[in-house]
């Protein structure tokens, strides 16, 4: 079945909307340390599908920005790199949540007026 022009455009616009929420989605799941694949699974269980090819570069960028730090767990059969929120990351996450709630309220006012 052929996609029409509106379907393609809608898909592209939805992807743009999602892109803006992925950082907040990831930070929300780091209240306890997680490794990459566990984040993919947690987010998917909550309705946010994130491709590993998107997630891992994002984790590295957030670590470089000082919002996360990582540590290797080598005790198990398969070593895993765990990501943790830094104090700065917790602070930024809380402020992003406030901003998000304000945006949702404002968008709701726009959509429903």
C-alpha cells in the first residue's frame, strides 16, 4: 500500500516531536543506574520506542555534558556500562520536568481554545 503525501509528512512531524522528548524520557529512567539495553527495554515498556542507534550517542553526549557518569560492572558474565545521574543531571532533570509541565499546560490552552 502506497503512503500518501500527508502520511509521510505526519510521520516526519511526529518524529520531530518525539526527538524533543527523548532526553527527558531517558533522564526519567535513570533514577537508578541503568545500562543501555535496560533503558531501551524500560522505555519501550512505557510506550517510548528508542532505537539503540539513537540512545547510545545520546548517553555519550549527556555524559560529556556532565549530566551522567558511567561505570563498568564486570562482576557478571557480561560486563555492562551503567549510567548514573550526576547531581547536575538530577537538577537539570527536575528543571526540565517543570518546563515540560508548563509547555503541556500552554499547549493544552492553545489546542483547546
